[in-house]
C-alpha cells in the first residue's frame, strides 16, 4: 500500500497503547479459535454415510432404554457384521468429585472396539467372571488399582436388593495405543448380565446398540433398515454416528454450543469497547496531524481510508497472530493432558469466521473516529494544536 508507512507511524504514535491493544486482540482470538473449534466439532453433521460403526438409540431421548430383543433383529439385517450393546450405569466411586463414566456391556462389546487393547488372559478372566470389570490404564493409575482389587460403586440410578452398593472385581486393565484417544482410558466396564439380574427395576433393557458394518458403502441403507424395525412402536430408534451420539451424551449435561457462543459474545463485546476507545483516543490526539495532511492535499476520503486502514491493520494482525497461536496450541494441550482433553484442529470455517470478525470489528471501532477525521476542517484541526 502506498501509505503503509503512514499507517505504521500512526500505530507507533503511542507504542505502549498500540502494543497492549494488539495483545488484547491476540488473546481474544486465541480464545475464539479454541472455543469455536469446539463449537464446530459439537455441531458437526451427523450423517451416517460412509460410517463403519453406528449407534442405535431411542428416538425420544438418549436416556430412554431399548428392549434387549432388538439385538437379534439388528444382527439379522444384511450388511451388519456384528451388533452389541451397552448401558449407562453412573455409579460413584468414593466421592462424586472422583466421578468417571461406567457402563454395563455385552460380552461382545470389546470386540467392536479394537482400540481397547486388553491382554488375552485378562479378557478371558473378565468373560468368565460374572462380577468382573475392566478399566482403562489411566483410570487404574489414578486410583492405584491392580488386578484382583474390588471396586465398590454407589449407584445413583439403579439400586440392587434395596441398596445402592455395587462391587466389581478388577479382571483387566486395557490401554489405548493412539495418544489422541487416551481419554478413553478413563472408563469402567462390567457385565450387562450382572446389571440385568441384580438391579431392582430395569429388566431386559439396554441403553444403546453399537453396530459394526461389513462396509461403510451401505451405511445409509442399514441405518434405515434398523430404524424400520421399531417404526410406530413405543421404542422407535434413531441410528446415528458415534460422534453424534457422544455429542448427545454431553448435551445431557449442558448445551456446549450455547455456552461457547455466550463466552465468545462477551469476549468480543469487551474487545469492541477496548479497541473502540483506543481508536477514538488515537484520532483525538492526532487532530492537528490530520489538519496538516489535508493542507498537503489529502482528500477527506483519503483521511477516512487511513484511519480505517489503521484499525484494520491493528485488528487483523492481532487476530491472525491469535488464531495462529490457537492452531499451534491445541495439539500441544491435547498431548499434555494425555488425551483427557481433546481439542480439535482449527477448522477452515473457524479461520473464515475469524477473518470476517476481524474485518467487522475493525470497521466497527474505526468507523466513527474515521468519520470524525474526515469531517475535520483544516482551520479547526490546526487551531487545536
């Protein structure tokens, strides 16, 4: 740009103020990059097209259980390689603050999840033990558990014989080889048969079915066939991707998208006030300079453009630095947490939205100061020296 040196000189007029303002923009867009990536991940489409593994849940609610009798019907559908199931248990170990997810599972559940690596002898011990349980390596290390230990859980939903006390023998400790999935090592599994026989209220019901397909090429057809099994019944189903299922599970606790949007809205509202005040003060201090520029032949439009360009450079430069830091930091944060925190990579739509926000904010905070500079009369501007 022909007048880039003038724009840099304007920003350097108050170096400390410009630097602090830019750091505020950087911080805002670091937060935006991370939060919007989470929002995009939670709002991702749930199409089953091409999926090799799908989840069948109640169409009414993820908390609504399904009849066990559906298993054989699902297994009989062409294209289904294996069907299994699990149910949420929600037991508490010692203290609610130490909560970790725990589920009752079918004997074939672990076959559908090869990422859970369990030594053969431990798998056999678990399969043969009615009261057995397996846990992830991370969870076992956290609580100091070893094979053979008894793990007591206090039921929050399903009592047994009038009591909330359940206990399981630790038969196996699995691990996940992919470092990005280490968060999956914080789970406990026990036998659905024990759950079905021992709980006081729910019989022959499961939480959801997991379906492994021969090929993802006919995932749509298989999903429709599965949902047709219970059509017009009191247990209609919805077959979806694992990602959509996990999102629905989290949304039982809170609307992540709404929370993220609210936080980003507060951050950018504060940023507007801060940068708006900075630009207004910068223009007010340089009124005589604008008078000199107009005396030298700069048109009103040129002065307007210079002020807007100053705001644009400040916001866009800070914003791009912030998004760049966010993109670089997310894999590092995920790795440092051992997979407990999984931040997705910065998505193209996040970059696009970020750049759009930078431009909008720049014009919003630079618009009024630029109009003031444009409307200045040379005599009035020079008289303010």
